């Protein structure tokens, strides 16, 4: 997908566009910073997505892509131009790239955990404090702070250059202050004396701090916060997978006609004008026009239409749809990036890039908290220097403020709640992608529901049997079902399934024939049976009696599909096939309303069908006959009216709208593209789970906020002790331990969510 487009003239000004891969971003404010920097260049328009780590930039003549890279690097981040297109052998390397992103972070996390655990144990358990234990602590803690904590220090330096403060600044400041003070106490104070111990007491008394080390705080904070970052990065790396899932949907190879013979080639080698063969059950390789054959094409994954579309020579077909009937010969009219599937992939990408990334709550708090802490530390230093208590006492108090202000629980606040919340969600059939998702659920006021496969079953079912006077329903189903069972058409299969369910085993037909565009005919148990359009029966002088005519028209008026059945010279019945509403949908709508949400039904189906379904489940607002590409515009128009939109869908045709919505919920029974583009996946395909998902997300968000409050509360409570010079290592360690234990136990309460 990453390409530099050739410059083209737009509005009289030559333009080019490029997609840069950005490295070094640690939060949403980094993305905003890069975006502002690029947009300051004359004529440049840029959008930066923190989740996908990509910047889409359009630039005027006179600006080279290399200039854009240089500008990003000046801001303290890395940028790479897209690699030139690789040969097919490059596929394997691409698949491994997401794994490589996590490898360095995983290495730092493992290092920090292995080294920090003994440091914390020695500091907090006096019996482990053997002679010279403090030097072993330093040996173990230094690599944790310097190597494992390097991403925090690097980000803090970048933030400092831009006059900003985030959680990274707080972590870097606190850990460096703790390590720096411990080094001073060990080499220049009395902490390095053999036999030094940290007594297990919480006495509050003044000291010059030269006998105290805070290595466990430095190592513990780094390890805990790295653990949080790792879990977050793991969920974030899925963001780009929606596009891969969409592009995977196309046919991999295709049978092309060359000199009258079929030759199989990879579908990406097709060129416009190629003629190719599509057999029943195969995917159509690319957009084209039918030259030979008739069939029914199942386009539900692209259009959302549950009824297959009848096609014949001259009709246009779309790549990635499935040929449900006979053999087709298609002439390719659009290939590669021009196809409808590629356009949908682009819609998803644009929607993901345009989606505002929620800045981490912890970063927003840190932005206020860090400057306050620094001011307090400087104020403490100035106060103690002014009282004439000596430089040692003044620095002890000032550094103690920085050490106690760095809450290790801050790194655990979001990941632990998310881990427990997502674990409980998984048990209930709800998969949550990441912390940004939860922020969105709080503000949702409108839920847009795709019809096919979400509110309805998404497959055709026999719903009504209307028989002429004196006819036996079981006999109608036995004869019609037997004939339809021999057909591959999805509507025929629905009739056959319905007949088997109601009357059991079906006889085998003889002389079966498919009458193009009209239906099927054959001999069943000695009867000459016809099933199809009324026109097929009329050709055999089997006209529908008045009551069957009415039933047929009523079914069509309701947007359902009706087929006529006749044998031995008379029309006997009308069978009605439709996509049925899921048994749980009406209850789900009531639950969504109870959460304060307004449901909207969105579908590519016709107005009559949509209104019937909406009335059945209790939805008032209906938007019907919407093309797949226009679903995004519907979501955008609702957002433009100030509504915060959740979208529930299951098909490829919903993927872009799911990505555009403030909260995307995909049915797990749907396509991979929809699942990857969404924020929440509902594994069971039961719409009631959507209400559970929103409730669980809101509850998890409340837990995260509670965690963040307590993560700071313990440390803020100890700040006056630090400023007064009364902080000892046990109080610092206890504040760290208590806040962490509280955060974890508070998060564990989510396991009881019903």
C-alpha cells in the first residue's frame, strides 16, 4: 500500500503524495507533534496515525520526499520512505515485520523483570540484606534503568526539546533521580559501607539521605511500566491488519483463456482485456463483464445483499464475489488498485488514518503533574538552601520529591484493568483491541447496525408455504424440495433445506434441467415438476390461481423472494424465502436503548425489506439502499451532526464504516476484514453481546480511571514527607508497593462482571 504517486496537477499546482513509516512515537501527542511540524511546510498536508505508525503526506512541486523525512527527524523521530515494490518472494518477510517491532521491547521487558525482582526483594526483606548487598543491587539495577528504560529517557528528551511533558518524562525523571541519588549515597555518602541495611521501619525522621538508596524504586518502576507498554504495543500492532485481511479476500490464481486453452496464472498478473473462466463455487478474480454463461453471484460480502444476483452475458461482476451457479467466462475490465476491492481497502485505510487517536489518559494527567512536581522539587531545594540546613539536606529533600512522584502503579493502571477486562470479555465472547477503544465507549450515543448478518441471520431461509385449495403442504415441500436439492442456486438450497427440516428425506429427481433465468424442471416420483418464476409455469399453461397470485405479490412487496411450484398441469403452491431476523435481535435493541443509545438500521437492501426488519426489532431510524462505499459517508454525516457513533457490522462492505466509526463492533461470524477494521469483536454473532461489550468497556474505563487516581494518590500523599526531608526508603518502597497492589486488586474486581 505504501507508494509515492507520480506528481499530478491539481488546481493548477503539481502535487505528489507519499506514505512515510514513522518510528519513535510513544503516545498520541507525538503523532500530533509530527503532524503540526509537517503541516508548517508550505503547501504540505499531512495526517499522522499513531496506531498504524504511518504519515500520509501530499506535497507541492519544490518539496522532495527526502525533505519530509528530514523534517520528521528534526522533530526527534525517524521516518522511512516506502520500499520499492518487491518480487513475490518478499511475501514471507512482510509477514514477519510486525513481530520484529515487538522483539526489542520484549528483550527490554525480560531483562528488567529478571534483574528488578531480586533488587526489590533485597530492599524490602531485611534478612536478604547480606554484607555488601547494596553493591549487588546497584549491579542489577543499573542495566534496568539505563538499558531497559532507554525508550523512556529518549522520549523524555524529545519531549523536553518540544517543551512538553508526558508519562515518559515522569518515568525518566523519577528513575534517573533514584539511580543518581543512590550512586551519590553509595560512592560519596555512607550507603556503601559494608553491613549497611535498610531497617524495616516506617519512622518519620530527618536525615541527610547519605545512607539511603532507592534502587528498588528505579528498577521496579521501569519493569512495571515496560510491562504495561509491551501489552499495549501488542494490541496496537493489529491496527494495520485490516488492510491485509481485505487484500487477502481476492482470488489467488485464475484460469485465463489463451488460444482457446485454460492456463492458470496468479491473479495479480491479469491485465485488462484478459478472458478468464470462473467455475461454480470459485471467487471471481477481478472486476469484469460476463461474455459467456449465466449464474447467480453471491455478492453479500461486498454489498451486504442477502439475495444472490442473477447474471448473464453483458452484466458487470465484481472481483472477490463468489460464483454460486454455472460456469462463466469473464473479460477483465479493472485490475490491481482500480478494482472495487482495492478501493474499499483504500477507504478502510483512509478511515483509520482519519480517526482521531485518543491521547492516553495517563499522558494527559502527566502533562499537568510533571511540571507541578518539578516546580515542587525546585521549591523544596530553594527552601532548604534558604534555611541554611546545608546542601546535602536540601538535595536529599528535592531528589526525594522526584523519586516519590514517580508512581510505578501508573504503568500498571491501564494494562492491568485492560488485561482483566479483556480476559473477562473473552469469556463472554467479546474481544477488545486496546485502551483507546474504551475511551470511545463512554461518549457513544448512536449505534448504527448493518442489517444482513448482524440483525438478520444473513442467509436465505424458507419462511412461508402458501398452497392452493386441497393441496397437501408436505407433498408440495417433498416434490419442490427434491427438485431444488439438485440445483446449486442459493434460493434453491434454502427451499431444499426448509423441505428437509419439515418432511425429512427427499426423493431423487430424474431428467433435471435448469431453465436459464426462470427456474428448474424435472421428474419426481412420476410427476413432471416445475419450480421457479410464474413465467416458467405459464409456459406450461400452469397459471397461478388468485390466492397464490396475491401471496406472490405480498411476498414481493415485503422485499422477500417467492417461487411458484406446479406439477401435472396445475400450479400448486408459492414458497417464500427470506433472510430471517435473529431470535435475539429485538431483545438486543431494547438493551442498547437502555444504555442510552439510539439504534439506526443501515443496509444495501431495498427500503421495503429494511422497513419490515426494523419494525420487527423495534428500530425507528432506517437508512436503506446504501452502496458499500457510501456506508462511510453515512457514518461521517452522523458524526458531522455531533453524534458519537458505534457501528456494528460483519461484512467486507462494512469494514470502512467500522474503521470510520468512533467505535467499531464486528460480528465474529463475519469476514476477517470487518473483524480487523473493528475495535471490538463479538465472537458469538449474537447482537445482545454488543450491549454487553459497551457495558464492559465502560466499566473497564471506570476501573482505569480509579486506578490512575490511586496510582497518584499514594504518591501525592507522601510528597509532603519528601519535601520535608522525612522520606526514608521503606516509605518510598511501601508507597510503590501499596499503590501497585491496590491497582491490581481493583482491576481484578472486573472478573465479576456479569
